[in-house]
């Protein structure tokens, strides 16, 4: 794989295409390969807190609900479950990932990188260090996107189910 930015842009477009095409199957496969047993709702809550924390956005429950256009009361039970599972801490005004929640994200990104390497094997040798590095950067960027951008909403839908 060429090392230029155009090549990385094309790789990112290919990743987006694969994620749209595989959608829910991708998340199931990635979570299973990572050995993540926290459950879909807990994973989704972790994802919401993570992407907002990384982008400097608000992690309060009412803001998350507002952005998703659902009542806060609809999300509260899921976030409470994630708290009880030890994945997030804080009250509804400020949520943070615990060490276990951060580990969940690290494992998810590593598994996503591996899954993408398999899905995009035609980009080069899956053991190619340059390809793995690009896939790792793009998987992390895919997960880290600003939650308030349209592109990030599409990425979050693909990864965390909406």
C-alpha cells in the first residue's frame, strides 16, 4: 500500500463502505473477536461516553439524549446498567469511563483493526506493517470522531448501533 495521504483517504473510504455494507454484522463480529461480553447496551453507552470524552464534548446524559433526539428517561436505564457493571462512573451530569470501560474501547479498536485487515485483504498483505499501522490509525479515528459531526454520527451508527 502506498504511504501517501491519498492512499490513506482511499483506505478510509473503503473502510466506510465495508462498515455500511456489513453494519450490524461488523459490530457483532468485532465484539465477539475481542471477547467483549458487556452486552450491546453497555457497549453502546461506553461508545457514547468515549467519543464525547475524546472530542471534548459533554458527557451528561441530557446532552446525549438531546443529540439522539430521545427523552433522557429512555437512556437512563442503560447508563445505570453500565454504571452497575463498572464500565462508567458519575452521575447524569458527568459520565466517565472506568478503567474497565477504557479497556473495552482498547479491545474493540484492536479487534476492529484485525477485522478490517481481514475484510480489506486486497489492500495488501494483512501482515504488512504499513497496512496494519494505517488500519490502526483509521480504526482509532473512526471511533474517536466528534460526536456532533454528521460523519461521526454515521460512524457511531455503524459501530455502536445509533
